[in-house]
C-alpha cells in the first residue's frame, strides 16, 4: 500500500509554511502528497450545494508549488488531484508537467478531471459542455508531446503542425483520472488512464470497473486505484476498518485526510497518526 496526504486545499500563507508541511509529510513516511488544480476562486455562498473549500480558495498553483518542493524534498511524490485539464491549454500543461517531472527527478503524477464549475471554465475561455470530449483528445496528445520532439495532430479541439517540446521525457508521466462511478466515466478511465482516483462511495463499483478494464484489453491486477480516507474522531479502529475494505477491493494508494476544522499543525499530527496505524496492519 502507498500512503499519501493532501496538501491543504486552501493555499498556505508563505514559502516557509509550504516547505514545512511537505518536509513534515516526508519525514513521517508518506509516499505522496497531492493538491487540487483550481485556478480561480469565488465568494462563499456562490454554490450553496457545495462545500466552500471546494471553490473559495485561494488555491495553490500545483506546478509552481511542487517545483519549489522538489528542491527541498528527496523522496515524496507529487500529484495533482485534480487538475481541471479541459479548462487549460494542452500544450501549456504538457510543458509545465514535463518541467516538473524533470526538476523532481520523475516524482510527479498528473491527476486530471473535468470539474463541475462552469464559471471557472468560462473565465478560462473554455466551454464546459464539451469538457469530456476535450479531455479524451487531450490525454493522448499529452503523451505524444512527452514522447516525440515534434507533433502533427489535427482534431476537434487541437491543430498542431510539427511543433513540440523538443525534449522527450526519459519516462512517461502517469496520468490518473479523478472521477465518480458512472459507467461512461469509468469506461473512459479504463481506456485512457494510468490510474483511478476515486470520488465518493466507490467500493460497490470496483468490480464493474475491473470488468471495464478487461473490456479495454487491460489487466485489472496491475491498475492503480486510489481511495480517500478521512481520519476522523472515531479513532484507529474505524480507520483500519475502512483501509482493510479498500485493500480487499484492490486499492493500491490511500490518501489520508483530516476533518476540516483542524489547523494545519493538528492535521499533520492526525494524518501521521493514521498512517502509522495503517502501516502496522496493512503494511
């Protein structure tokens, strides 16, 4: 099992706090850390059906933040969870991801999704209604930009004529999809992704997802799945019960979170306590 902890969804106040949080996670033995890729925030109350931390911000830029942290850490991996890929220019994401992979020594996984926030899409100049189709075109194009010096490609959303990063990567960047459990999106994950970052109550859907992988000609036993676990006030028995269910279902990565009311210091203590308890039982 691989254990991670989210970087605070709301940006930390300065470079010292950012560095301390990441190095504390690494010192505690975490394998990876992740943060969301929102660009813009909105006032509290803009989306009454959503939790305010999901859209208020301010949010950290994952490429800037993780590039900084790559220089002050040695082992921990970095993951966007999630970057709203269809809202962003594909070539720019390819460039930023490739540079982050380079400066981190390959310690970067690109986690992407389509989001729900139409206002952010409009502000970034993209149409939210076509975001799923755009994502499906972006992912193979990203892989080509990372593996070929120059690319010629014409699709529904892109027109590349012999252009590229001109620096193929030594190793591919894993692309994870963060999704719910509807059939259409799970089949998209099975066809295109290198890993599935689950959202919501995913355990009842793992079996059908594994069948979708087989339908796509892929081996479910070698496909990474990440589940989230909130280390609430119920104590270690509750955390272990959830983690054991994840492991039995084929989950390979667990992101440990803490209740939102905790301070950053308290959050570090809680997630470190939970990781230590889970390692003793699950390995």
